C-alpha cells in the first residue's frame, strides 16, 4: 500500500469536516448562499 492509501483509510469524520470547512471558507459569499439554500431544500424534501 502506498502512504496515501494508509493515510486515507485512517481519516476520521472530524478530519473530513475540517477539510470541508476549510474548502468552504475559501469560497466567495455567494457560494455560502447556495450551500445554505441547498441544505434548506434538502431538509424540506427529505
């Protein structure tokens, strides 16, 4: 196995959330609006 595969398997949910929050923080404010709207629509539908 390569180092990437072993590192990827050891990834926890907290790591994923922190990586996602870093990605979202680099996006412009318009993307935040679309993200929140998507959450609201998903909550209504599901």
